[in-house]
C-alpha cells in the first residue's frame, strides 16, 4: 500500500444542485439536489475523513494539526487548499469572494477565496459569468440598484475543457448545465450580489451582501473573453494556473508517466479514465492527497487528472 492519503468526500445540498455527482461519477450521494462534492477539504464546513490506512477515521484537519511532517512542515493554521466538484443544474447566485486581508478582518480570521474552475462538462450553449463592467463603486452600486445586470455582467460561452482563474474580487457565477472541478483556497466566504429573486429551501429569499460585495470588487481587473486553454502541453502536462495561492496542472496519461513530487503535498483528482497512482487503482472521481513522504507520483493507465499544490 502506498503512502497516498485517500479521503471520503462530503456532499452538500444546494438549491441549484442536481444528480450528476451520482450519474457521472458514481458517488453514493444523499437524496435531493446535491450541488457540491468536497473531495479534498479540511475546512470546518466539510472536513474529509481519511478512508483507509494508519490514519483511517481521522479527519484531514486532524492530520494537518498532528502530523505536519507529512506536509513538509508547511506553515499555516489550516490546510490551505480545497478541491470540489460542482454540479450546477441551475444557475448559482452572482457572487464575489474577499481577499485574505478583508476576510481576516471581517470573517473571523478566515482565508480569502481565490479559486479556479476547470469545466468537466457542460450542456451545449452553456454560459458562465466572469467579471463585470462597472468602472467604480458608485457606478456598480447604481447598476445594482437599477437591476442593470445585462449591462454589468461579463457573460461568456463555455466548452468542456475550458479553464477560468477567479481571483478574489472577481464577480462570477456558474450557470445552468455545468460540471466543474474547482480548486480554491480553504475558505467558505461568499458574498451574494444577486440571486434572481428566487426563494431558498425555506421559501424565503436568501440573504444578499451588497455592501461587502461593493467593498471587494476589483474594478481594475480585466474580464476574460473566453476560457480556452492556450498554455502548451509538455509531455502530457499543461500548467493551467500558477499564483501565490496554488499551481494547477492538467495531466494526461496514456501508458505510464512519473511526476516529481517536489511540494509539501499534492492534490490529485482523476477527472476521466482509469489506471493506477503509485500502484493504487483509481478511476474517474478518485481523489488522492500525496504527502511529502511520496517522492514521485507513478501514473499508469489511460486517464486525465487535475493536480494542484502550493
């Protein structure tokens, strides 16, 4: 048995969720509209349990607290990343996330939320919202008050395999008919700007956070024009994003491939196909954490993975 850490995913019901986590990935999910699979998480709102091995039954946050040597003695009070799969059967709210400084001050010392999306699949004609067109706070406030969402929001067509980096301060929304793998900072702070005036599960409108949203919008950010991946694929590996929070790669395997493990840890998600990772069998929907004690990642089979690290 390898040193890889296998985690039990946690599922969250959302009013916009569907059943694709079951039908596409084969997860055993609860009844109802399930929107999110928290696959690799040590966040208090979804702290994954270790599925097998010497630490089985303990949570990832416990492992981070008690065995920091497995993470290269990496610093930080919480495990820094969170990997999710989102099934948007319906539109998500128009939202924004704070940066580290704002979240630390206003959200009980939480991390901010910089995130990125890899489009696993989407219905034909699907769109996504990334970015907005107001030039400053006053203009944004006026557009919100007037309900001029079409003028304010940057709507883009999406396709399977697209990728979007969503910096904190970016207005965004995943829309109907989209399956996404999200890599993000370990934070659950979301400010809702607009929610289509739809009732939540209790029949009431969900709360909006207009002031916080206006505080956090980065009015200087350039909105993207599409999500096409233009980075080169080198020996099966495409670097999708690298910033101060994380590096995210897409890895395609056809046969065998070995990746160096030079980081305090690596998060691995199999998004298509099947094979083995360090000799352990994996399939579409498998998620693994490679601690610093794993010196190299041996991949065999025909599969596609999204891999992230600090």
